[in-house]
């Protein structure tokens, strides 16, 4: 029995196109994997610790091989809890909007918490090595505009390129994606894009 962690990075709930498509993937996944568990994590509602000055200090205390104070230990416990929860999953599904060519700040905050040496990657003589191994990930990316591969606009996409760089850095190799775009070029174009992405979502869940 596997656990699929479904992370929603849009605060738009039912209006979110990335969530609509990821929901379709999740529904098809449930049908084809009836014995698995599926946990939904809404990043805008989740109790994520701030990755602020005290958290960064607690991180550097570890990097410098020093001991945490009681307060730093308390802060770092919060970081470890989020990492342990993330690593408890076997498979991942993300719904990720494009915000200002990149990812929403809550998803970046989640990555800043998760990407820690000794927990999700480690330094080796040959460079860094990701520690989240052999786990597939599917991400649904929604964009208001269009950024098709092979066009000048593709260079502006720091959403998929950055997010997948971060995933690869912590060890993911089986990286799948569905793009829904454009979502802000009028109802007709949105409808066509949404239908295409929903079909892809329904088809790709069985083998995931
Ligand atoms: C704060 C913000 C920034 C955005 N920046 C971009 C952008 O840089 N490029 C783009 O194509 N669309 C941009 N959009 C539009 C969203 O990508 C689009 O509405 C998408 O459908 C959002 O995903 P969602 O429907 O899952 O919430 C932005 C939307 C918001 C709210």
C-alpha cells in the first residue's frame, strides 16, 4: 500500500485550474489504486513554520557542527516535522500555479523547509546527492499565458524549470507533468486547455 501526498499550491481552491486538473488525476488514481491512501495538503492552510532569521540560524548551527540552544531545538523540531511528513509519502502530486514567472511563495517556503543537508540531500566528494529516491512525482502547472517549448516565451518559464530543478536536487528522477495554459486568454482558450489537461490527467494516473 502506497501513500500519495497531494500538495496544493494555489489558494484559489475550486477556481484553481491546477487544482481542478490535479483533482482529476487524484480521482483517477483512487480508482486505479484502491488500496492506496491519499493525503491532501493545502499549502495556504498548512501550519508551515516561517523560514526566517531564527530558522536560518538553527540551520547554520547544524552546518557549523554546533549544538542548538533549547529555542533553536524547538524551531528545528518544527522543520524536521515537515520534512518527516513529506518523506513519509511514496508518491507525490503537486498543483502549482505560475506566479510572476515562478512558483507561489508558499511553495517556495515549503521547499526552503524541505531542502536541508542531511535530510533531503547530502554533500559527497562528487557533488550533492538527493536523498528522496525512487519516488514518482506528478506536477500540474497552470499558467495565465502560454510558454510553449521552442518559443521565446519558454525562456520566461521559471515555474516548471525551477520546481523541477529543486525536485531533481533532492533526488527525484521520475518527474511527470501536465501543463494547463493559457488560463487567462478568454473562456474558449481556457476551456480547450482545461479539457486537454483533464484528459491527460485521467489517462496518466493508472500507470503512476
Ligand atoms: C500573483 C499572480 C501572479 C501571476 N503571474 C503570472 C505570470 O507571471 N505569468 C502567467 O502566465 N500568469 C500569471 N498569473 C496567472 C496564473 O498563472 C493563472 O491564473 C493560473 O491559472 C493560476 O493557477 P491556478 O488557476 O491553479 O490558481 C499570475 C496570477 C497571480 C495571482
